C-alpha cells in the first residue's frame, strides 16, 4: 500500500468525517480542510519513525514506546474522565480502597461502600465533554460528608485489582482534594502499568511482536488502556502471560528463581485483574518439563499453582456472595434480572443454555466484530462507518499475515491457545448471562466486542503455529513498518472521532 497511500486514505476518511458530526460552524476554517491537514501533520512523524525503524533495524519494543506513548497521551486528553465505560463505577471502588476500605460493608439488605457524598459530582457517564473537565477541576471532594453507596458489581474484583488506581489516588490525596486531580491520578499508574507490561512482552516474546503493537494501536484498546477501569490491565496481563510462556519454551536449562518470581507475578495479575480470563492461567502447562527440571516436578508445580489459583478464586467469590445483596451483582438493579434463577437455568437445562449461546452468536456476531474493531468508542456513542471497521480488520489481518510463523514439536500448544480462548469466551457469555440478561430472554445481553481484545494475540499465534523444531521463522523480530503505519493512521482517525464528540 505504501506510506503515501496510507496518508491518502487518512485524508479521505478525515475529509468525510465531519458529515457524521455536523458542519463545525464554530471552527475558524472548514473541518473538511482542518481535519485532513491536522491528521496528516500528526501522522507524519510516525511515518518517518517507521521508515527509520525499517532502515536502521530498530527493536520492536522501542518502536512500541515511540508510537504508543504519544497516542495514548492524546487519548488521555481527548477522552474526559468517565467517558470510558464503567470508569466512574471503578473509581468509587478504587477511591474507597485509597481511603482504607478493602472490603464493602454488610447492610441489612445490601452491600455498600462509605464514600464522599460528592465524589462523582461533575461526572456524566457517556456525556462528558472536554469543557466539563474545567468544571470538574473546580470541585473539591468533601470527605467530611459521606454516603453509603458504590456499585456492587465491582465488589467481585479483589482489592489487588485496584492497587495501582488506589495508589495514584492515595498519593494525590496527600496534597489535594481537587476532584479532577484525584480522578486523573487514578488513571496514571494503570496506564503506566499497561505500558510496562506491553513493553516487556514485546521484548521477550519470540514471535508476535508486531501483533502486540497492532493491538496496542486499536482504538478500542487505546481507550481502555488509559482508563481507570481494569480492562486495559487485563488485556496486558493476558498478553504478558502468553509472552512469558512462549519465551520460556525457547530457553534451555531449568527455570531460575527469577523466572519463578516473574511467573508468580504474571499469574497474580491474570488472577486478579479480570476473572473472565482465568483460563489463561493454564498456559503454564505449555512450558516444557525440562524447564521445571523433570516431568514430576512440572506436574507438582503446575498442579499446585492451578489448584491454588482455583481455591483463591472460589474463596473470594464465596466471600463476596456471603454479603447480602451480592447475588444480584451488576444486574440486581435491572428489572427482570435474577442471577440465582439464571444460574438454575444453566444447571437444570445446559442444552437450552448452549442453544441460547449459539443463537446469541448468530444474531449478534456482526455487532461483536464491529465493536471489537472500533465501530463504537466511549459509551458506544462515538461511532464510525463500517468502511473504517473494515480498514481496521484489514490492518490487523495484514500484520497477522506478515508476522512470522512459529514452530514447536507439540501440536498441543496451538490447540491449547485456542482452547483457553474458547473457555474465556464461555466465561464472558456466562457472566453476562447471569448479571445482565433478563430471565426468559432468548439471547445473552451485555456482551461487547471489547471483551475479546485479550483473545486476539492467542488466536493469531495459534493460527501461525506450525509443527516443527521450536523456533520462530527468520525475520521474527523485524518491525512491519507499513502495516503498523496503517494501524497508526486508523488510531489517528479514532482520535478525531473521539474529539468530534468530546470537543463539541
């Protein structure tokens, strides 16, 4: 396609963009001229960067930092606090932990947190504009006046899920009670954590480096990665888990204490950040027995670790379910939703539930794909055309096709990646069926494309897996400049989509 062709494509898409959002009469010049001009000026440094990366052989992890950091900062500015789905909800839990409330309070008929009465003052879920940030900055959080509140759905996340968010808020509370400073302080450390995890994943994974960079440039991931919510960290944790296991497969000798420490850290993150992706804990089974020292030792370590993770997950779920009012979780406030009755349906008639899943995928599969590849950002109120969705699919497919294949003597490895991905899909649908779907509904409600972002890398790697000696094909560490430049151009387009709504 070439860099010139990518700039032309961006120019055309930005020229057409104002049709979706009005005439822009308040701008000093026509947005049909302003958007393409600013978009190409923004893309130009990245064009030079990728050209230099190709000619000078820059390392992929360094290219990632040079592309992801500036784009994610721009998204951080363009998306006001609470414009990312569920961000304000997660903020209440993180703030309560920063105040020292690790667990919710048991009430007679409900479960709550003690929160400042005006904690969410000035925030408008899905409707926040850039001009509203100034108003938010003019508010002071008053911790002397409290109320019992908070979203019960976040209680299922262990306190460790919010360690970074709470640390940022706690640090800011030492100096100020400014509402905007506290909110954005909660965003800072999770964003840094995502950046660090992806950097080291790209550095050490033997193959799939360009795929990780492409995922980091998806509009849907950029908005999640800068959010205070745990979704961005969950994606990064699954990628880190995959990278760690593939890296260990290619190393000789036994794992060191450092390797075990890293493995424990990655397992801890997958276990805590998002229960939807717990199946990926089993990836440690793909590490060869020689790395553990023997087959017996591998069986003891993997069996003990996985059993321990299951016990911890069940113990935490049991603790939370012991709280009054928790059985309804998210859906408790929704008319017609009854988690206990839905669970009874699954246990009593699993075949009926399977048919519900198949019907859901048949009816809503197109929506899942479109939303995964950027048809709707923010609270699904920042839309783009199906042509742009197609461009995003082409960009990811281009990277996946150009990425090097990888080999192993075990066909099981590629199958394991597919199996764990499907297990996560089942958990995603089951969780939404229990929490968001009304009793008697013939499809599952609440599932969105963003839930499938962590599955992209495992599924693409499974498709690129071939039986043979354990190695990546030559060129596995080369930066795919043109495909990634297309991904960058589409990230710039997504940024302008966001600004058309938030700057209005």
